[in-house]
């Protein structure tokens, strides 16, 4: 299915040009959302019909069918314009992510656990709070690891798709996470208690590795075909080392930060203000790329009910609307579709079609 509508089209439809923060979205989109939702839905139905043939093609070239990855459902029936396409999405979801979902969904929610090395049974908002972004990052790292393990290195377009996914959905998300820690979250804690210097000191090395990996992925398409398998082996080695370094870094933060929040006497309400600033600082495009992954990872260990509660209670109404109607769709189709296209046996680039760009 296509990434039917972009944020630019939403902004045009709601008469909100150059919107950059959630506060501006909320101020101008509240009334417009109600009046334009029906028109947007009608336009999407037309696009869905046009894309049906393309979806059928994708079902044929993807030999391994997968169930639709579990996403946070909308509590309002009228805010689910893409629900009728859920079965078609199964044809383009990456097998790696689906396998992880099947494994989790077979377990009762009472025995689901985070992938954290530190907090398997988080207690209190301090531990749950830090796991929200960290579990999302670990989910992305697992996707990256699975991608380089299963990728067919010969077609140049697969390197282009992997690089596109990495820049849009991994690099930008993780980089922003580290930036807001250094510029906002850690200074907020430091105002009351001392933060270990190593937490922020790790960031430059991790960011440098991410830059190096970005260059390696972009280079893959230009490497002679006979050398791409060796290049992929080099990428795999860098990814494996990076993931381990990042896992250790996240574990150190998860050991320290909840303890510091308790020692400093911080309240959940105080942290909510900081989290709101972080969400606002992402802007529309940043939220589109990060929130679906974070919420998906949260649902995997906390359950869909908790994830839906987060959407309903922590996100402004315009952001909820964009998430439910457009960003979750982008996660299911473009984010996961780019990864699904990398596997051996996928011989046609689905993103070469305008309907999937």
C-alpha cells in the first residue's frame, strides 16, 4: 500500500502552512481536523484503489507472507481510514519483525518483558519512563541487525533502500534521542543531582560510528557487484560492534537515571513537562519517524492497552490524529516495507513505483 498522504498535504488540507511544533499544530488544527477528515478519507479511498494492483504485485514477489505487525489501535472508529487495508499490509512487513511479534504475542501480557538488560520487571514511572525510548531504540537496532543478516547484497537498489531506511528511521531517531539527553533531559536532572559524566561522554563515539555506518550504507550501491558481499560483511561487523556498545550505554543509563530521579525527588508531573518539550522539539517529521517505532516497542512489552493509553493521555489531539491516520500507516508500509524489500528472493524494487515512494 502507498504512503497515501504526507504531512505537507495534511498541512495544506488544514490550512496550516509551515507548521513546525506540536503547539502550533494544536492551535490551528483542532477545528480543521473535524471538517477535513471526511475529505481526506475520500481522497485516500481513491488512492487505495489505484494502489491495489501494486499491492497484488508485492504479494507475488514476497515469498514469505507475514501477519500484520501489531500496532496501537484507535479508540475512535472514524479515525481509522486505513484499517480496511490491514490484510494487504501483511504482504510487505519484514519477516524479522513479524517473527518477533509472533513470539511476543503467544505470551500472556502478564509475562511479557522488556528487552532491557537491567529492568525486566520495571517498577515505578522512573523505570518505565526510561524504557519507553530505550525499548524503541533496541527495537530499531534489532531491525538493523536482522536487515544486514538477511540482505541480498547484489542489487544496488537494496543498498539504496537500506540506506534510505537507516537515514529516515534509525539515524534521525537515535541522533535526536542523544541530542535531547545532552541538551534538555540530563541538564534538567543535573540541576538537583550529579549525573555521571560517562553517560554523556559516550555519545560522541556512538554518533561517530553511526556516521561511519551511514557512509558505508550509501557506498554499497556504488561498490562493484562482485565486491558487495564483502562490503556487507564489513557492514555486519560494524553493526554488531555498534549494537553491543549501544546496549551497554543504554544499560548504564537505565541503572543510573531512575535512581537519580528518585534521589532528586522528581515527580512524574515534572518529567511530563520535559517529555512534552522533547515531543515538541521533534517537529512533525521527527514525530512521524520516531513515535510509531517507540509505541510499537512499548506495546510489545507493556501491551497495546498501555500504548493506547500513552497516545490518548500524552499526545495532543492533532498529534493523535496524525499518528492514527498517517504515521502508523507509514510505519507499517514504508518503514517495514523498505526492510522487507532487502531479503533474498525479492527481485523487484517495490519502491521504484511512485505509489510507494
